[in-house]
C-alpha cells in the first residue's frame, strides 16, 4: 500500500471517529434534556434534589455541591451502571419503539453489534419501562376483555404409532399460559398472564372502575361478572359485532401479540410472557404516535424508572 493510500485510510478513520463522537455528544445531550426537563438539561442530584453540581467532564459525571454525591445522567434509572455508549442506547430505543411487531434479541444484537445476552437484557429493561406506564391503572368506560393462549406446544412423534393424544393433560408440557387483556375502547390496554382464562374474573374485579361497561364473549366464566358490571356479550359463532357488543379491540391487540411471538421471537418462556404482552400492549396503544414521539416516550419512561430488580447488572438473567 502506498503512502498516499495509507494517509487516505487514516483520514477516513479519523473522519468516522469524529462523526461517531458528534453522534455520541448529541445522544448524551438528549439524555440530559429528557431526564432533567425542568432545568433544561442542567444536572439535579438524585440523592438530595439539589440543582447545583460540578461537572466532571472527563467521565461525564457530576458532583453535587450540597451533599457531594457523584452521579451521572443514568444514575438510579433503568440504565444504571450502563456500559454501552449513549448513542447505542438511543439506537436500541429507536429500534424497539419503532418495530411494529417487535424485534428479536438476535436481530437487536446484530444491529447494535453487541452480544446476544446484552441485547436480551437491554430489550427486557425497555419492556419493563413500558409496563410502568400502566402499572396500577384502573380502566373505565366501555372495556373489552378476552384471552389468548400461548406456548406449551408438544411436537408430534415421527412415527404415527408413537404419537400421543396431545389434548390429554398427562401429555402436555405444563408451559401453556393465557394472556388476558382488558382494553378500553379508544383507550389503554392492560394485560396479565395466567394459567387459565377464568382467572381473568379476578383481574377484572381488581382493575375495572365501578360502572364500567364490560364487553366479553360467551365463555361461561365471564358470567360471574354480570352481577358487578353492566355487560354486553357477543357470540362469535353468530358474528363479530352485534348490536354494539364486540371484542374487536382486544382481538386487534391479540393479532399484534400473535405476530410478535410467532414471527419475531418464535418461542417465549412462560416466565417472560408478561413482558412481551406488555410490550405489544404499549405498541398498540401508541400506534398513532410518530416515530420520534414513541422513542422519546420510551426514553423518558426509562429515565424515570428505578433500577430494575430483575434485570440488574449487565446481562444477569
């Protein structure tokens, strides 16, 4: 390689580094402005709420002038003890928020050029922040309720004489779960994972405001709710919407969740199904928002959420 080619390659390398540094600086400023919105991005101590701090520019940290606590823009948040650059964290948020049917951890790891387990934990941290938006929310008005089963597939044996009746309980895996969804008409969606759809009765009693109008199908376990709420029942054998009674909004959510699980993740463990369901519910509720609004909302939720109890550290499961 000639000296000219060497100088040209070195110049391109320096140019790429400058571009990356500029992107990293802008991503860092975005984190600051969203976390400390009231002060225009000026640091506020998470320990004593004092709004004056020294800047430690070499490490992008701050030192509170009041209690002398050292902190960063991600201290005490879901991104606490981060190891990825800010631009990579922002890229992950953009990818997950903008993927209409979700994105697998394998694909995320390739997009960010990180290990699979790093992408897996980061994605679940973001799903945890999405869940926080509706934690404890009480639904009201016209609300639809329904359930959808996931998991527990038993692969049939190769030879016909070795195949078992998969409808019998003794031949099942015990991993099958139902996602119960309650969705306000033109409103929010909340979910819960149970072993049977009948457990949705307690879910409804806990998360529905008095006087709410409940829409459900003809499954007999919903009969118990008729004494507590005015109900509209729909027999799907006769139609999908009759005299205003329907569960089409809940079915719309289940359509997204089914495509997310089957098309992107292919398999979801029962222990994590509730987070994927909450992710699909968040996407369904924010489907009318533009991409920038979706990403800013997820980032704001992440910076407002405390350190995760389940997803601590870098990649611990």
